[in-house]
C-alpha cells in the first residue's frame, strides 16, 4: 500500500521559493499567475496501513515542521 504525504507552507507563512517561481514564470512570459506555493510530496510504501495516530505522529514530528508547515495524507 502506498500513501502520499503532502507538506506545504502554511498560508500565513511567507514562501520565498514560491515567490521566486512566480517571478520566474512571469519572466518567461506565462501571464496570469497570481501566486505559487512550493511544497513537497513524500511517498511511503507499507506492507499494511499504520494506525492513523502513528502516521499522524510521524508526519508531525519527522516529515513536517508544524511551526511553518501543514500536511495532508493521501492514500
């Protein structure tokens, strides 16, 4: 079984990488882009699904920085 954890900067946190990508898109002529947020996807393979509380703990403590990032789990 595969699960994906999507980690993104919180909406209230400045995303300098997203700003740089947005500006680069404008520079190469892609108009209409009003915002970009850059995050990461972590794909994890399991033999069997872990307990939700354990997966949440791993996402919170290892895969993300809860001060500036939020995460969601996709299965």
